[in-house]
C-alpha cells in the first residue's frame, strides 16, 4: 500500500549512479518504504564499487539529519535540495 488513502501495489527502485549513468547500487522496496530508510543500504553497495565517493546528490526524500551526519562522517559532500 502506498499510503493511507491510496491503495495500490507500488514499488520503489532506489538507484545510485555515477556521473555517466552507470548503476553503482540498487535496492527495491515496497512503495510505502520511505527513501531515507534504504539510504545506508544503497550507500554501502556504492562504497564497495567506489571506496571513497566525493559527493552524493539526491532528491529531498534523502534530506534528513541522519543521512547528512552519515555523509559528513565519511567525508562525503551531501548535495541535497
């Protein structure tokens, strides 16, 4: 279920790509799972391929204090709206 009012089958594909569009990490979740809940899983996949990413650009769904703290601790620049 996507939300309280919307009853549909929905999935979200959380995908991390490099600047050339190559997929570095992906996680598929039910549509009612918030983006921020899978951020660390996707980041862990990315850091297996790119050990020291310089920046992460993401949409507003990933703009949380916990995500910003995680990125700062790993010396990754958050680029969030």
